[in-house]
């Protein structure tokens, strides 16, 4: 099958999430991504369970769900980077690669002779992507950077969670968004650098930092502060499920479920026309003409008056009834699904967001699919997330043309498993 990145070779020395997420995206697009892992143990996330993939007999394998979610479509080799022979092996592989991804601490790769400056002497066209917590420059460059810490340091936790006056406090996001966004920005940077290398024959370093990405992700809140807040002293804070710039754009409680449990829905009114339709649905068309509520800036200024009024109305009917009315008049709204409901959702299923893969040591496994939809070079899943060192011999034969005797010699020295 023709794919967008057919023929692109990626040497992936990263582990955990940001780097592997980047590598997986490139692999989904057709690149030959070779994951270089530590002998014996491999990527840290292989042990981040339970849950683990199970055998047909119901026993746990060594393949953690966490690892499997970020490493499909790759091949795995093992290599002991601490030894000169292992470092030389990586140099040989880098000579035949188009891209290298690494997320070691600043300076570690230089000690191994595997930094950008060293490898560009081996392969001037190499696109070398370094992913760290704080980047290759600046006073924090040598610090270890983790998603949780960066969510705090980069401001995200200051704007995530319930309002302080309603009993809220700092709250991290439920998934590692600094890692994931950094992986995606790294992918964009790599693709741009590949285009440059094709045009000029010159590679370059892509310097990606979780903190940089987190600051960029502040988006409209960052702009709010820089445009106005730094002068007025008004610093964006936690708003719970509400939106700082749009009203009504938040969660409302509805009548209880048949079981008596509390239930909720999301109202996401983005303009004045939608607000007028909402007012029609809830039986208060006069609110759309009220000077306190007619325009969005008015609604933002009078949020504390309007939201309680809406809250009382939404308690009068159940979630399904309200959402049916929203659908009828095309007012944006949604339920708040748990994960079991997400994967049963007909739209999620229609878009093919779950795929089933066979695995040599376990049951067939279902994983989340790539969201990228390309009409001419479609994304496909060609390989299960690899077992540790599953493709060492295969890759050394294909990329380097090595005979079995040379591969066996490295194995006898414990440079590879």
C-alpha cells in the first residue's frame, strides 16, 4: 500500500510517551520506525501495569497496555548504549536513517558520541529530534522533566479544576497532555525538517521541550494574559467546567437518572444565535432579548446571574430529553461519557477508532486507532506493538546488510539480546 512516508527510516531511541507518541505517528504514516530499547528490560512502560496483554489462557504477558498504546507499527531491537560496541551500532544505523528521535537528558547523548553534532558527521541529511523537559538551552536544561511537573510549572494546573471560591484547587489533566502534545509538535517539526533535507541535502536538529509545548498550549488563556492581564493584574485562573470567554459554555446538572443518580450535560453555546435557540428550547425566549444576556460579552459580565437561572431550568428534565431538543434546533451540547460509553458510541465506531490486532504471545487485542484520515495515502496498522528485541536480527540484516555471523558476535558480547 502506498503511504505518505514510505521509504522514510526512523531510528527511535526514545521511551515512555512523548518520543514514542511521535514515533508511532510517523509509523502510522508509513515510516519504518525502529525502536532501540535497553537489553533485558526495554522501554520503562513495558512494566507499567497492570493491565497487561493476556494469553489465551488468561495469564499476563510482559506487554503492558500502556506500552501497547504508544508503539504500534514499529520494530524493536535491543542495544546496550553504555558500551562502545553498542554506540557504534547506533552510529551505523544512523548512517542509514532519515530521522533519529531521542529523549535522553541533555548531555547524555554527547557522552555516548551520539549527539546531533557527532551524527551529522556520519549522516549530514539526518533529522535529529531531541525531546526533553526543558530544551537544550536555558537554566533548566539539565533538569529531568516530567509531564506532571510541567503541567504545574507551565500553568496548566492553575487553570484546570473548580474555581477556588467554589472549593476548587489545582488539578492535572487526566492524560499526560504535555507529553502527547510534545509528541505531536515533534512530528510536525520532523516533517518540516524532512522537507528541508529533501530540498537541500541538509538535516537539522529539532529541539522539543515539554515546557515550551505546555506554554504554547495555553492558547487563548495565554493570549488573554499577554494582551490584557499583565497590565491589569487580572491573571486567568480555574473556571471549573466553565469557559472564561464564552457563556453559557459549561456543564449543567439535569434531572436524575432513573436509578436516582445525578446526571449532567454539556452546553456549548458559541454565539448569540445559538443562545437564542437555547432560550427557545428552555421556554424563556425573553432572555435572548434581555440586555444583560443578549450578546456574549453581556453574558460573560453577568455570568453569575445567568448561570443559576439556567441551572434551575435544566434540573426540570432529564439529559436525553434536553439533548434531543438540542439536536432538533442544532444547539451544541453533549453527554459526558465514561470510557465504556465512548467505545460504544456509534460515531466512534463509524470512524473506525478501535482496531483489533493479532499478537504472537497473547489474545487478539483491541487498541485505539490513529485519527489521521488521508484520502490517497491512508494510514494503516501493519504491525502489532513489538515484543522486546523482536526484530533485532531482521533490522540489522535489512538496514546494514549484516550476515548472521556478525549479528551473533554482538549477541555473544551481550551488546544485543
